[in-house]
C-alpha cells in the first residue's frame, strides 16, 4: 500500500507504484509515473513528464520535469527520467528534454546533491555523484561512475567519461576522458583516478596500463595526435585502452589539456 498524504496534491491520472510515500505539500502532476517504494518528500514538485524509478528519494524543494530553459522550446512532449535507487536532494532541478532528444535522464543509483541543476537533453549515467550546486548545461553527457565535486559548471554539449573525477569549482569547457582526475583553470588532466578505480575493483595491471596511456597522451609534451599514436603502439590492447582512444578521437570539440 502507498502512503499518500491528504495534504499532498496528486493528480488522479498520475501512475503511482506500490509502497510509495508522498509527503504533505508535495505536488504530482497528471503525466507522472512513480516507481515502487519511492519516497517523495514535502514540497517536492513532479511536473508533467516526470518518470521516477523504484526506491528513489526525492527531497524537499526538488523540481523534476519543469519545461526547459531554452528559448527554442516549443511545447513539444518530453520527459525527465530518474532511474532506480537514485537520490535527489533538496532544491535540485531536472528539466525535461526538447525536440533534440525529447528526454533528460539521471541513471540508476545516483546521488544528486542539493541545488544541482540538470538542464534539458542532458544524460547522467549510472552510479554518478553530482555534489552540491553542480550545474550542467543542456546536451551534456556524464558517463557511469563519474564524480563531480561541488560547484562544478559544465558547458553545453560536453561529455565527461566513465570513472572520472572533477575537482570542486571547476569550469568544464572541453570533454573529459574516462578514468582521469581533472582540476585547475583551465581544466587540466592531473592524474588517473586511481583511488576510484581501486574501489571499483580494477586490477593493478589495468590501472598501470591506464596510467601509461595517459603519460603518453598528456605528460610527454607531445601533441595529442602524436600521443595517441604512441599509446596505440606501445600499450597492450584492452578494453580500457580502446575506450580511452575512442573517446579522444571522437571528441570533436577537443579534450582537456594535459600537464604543463
């Protein structure tokens, strides 16, 4: 049985799963789906197009699926999706998509901390953490297991790779490849996210191969093209190597700078 406060507004057309709790003064619009076991806190607002997974927690003041902050938006039908087991903390805003992708999405098992903003057509992968006041512009892609510290601001159309870590208050204007730590201004590669990779079960051999790849690409003072050629030739093949090379080669807007 769901527990829906008689002081919440829940439109009769909203689809509410089993075991859902909706606290007083929450607002749930008509075109909303809420998965089993999810908790909707007081004063949370779920607008048309919100798709909330199972066992989520939506904290007070969060607004999910408001229309995009995009002057080109013309009222097209779109959604904002929150995956299973994700936590959306106080005053987070997740805007729904535009005609570009018709969807914005936060994946499974994510933690989106207070006052973060996720703009239209932005995709956040699984097991990601966005700390307080992170701001993602439209059309951004954050891949699985990425961590962005507080007050990171990400420019539109940027891609941030898997298992990467971005230091607090960074401005992200270029794509960030997988497995790296990034900091400084302008944003730069400062090393491999070794601690994060160890915690997630990567072998020492894999981590050493990743470090060698990035030494060749970013540290040896060569241009990126030459570094990629050296990495291709000198580091043994493996899934992490292919992921790194493919990411950088497909980054039309370029990637962050290496160490000076």
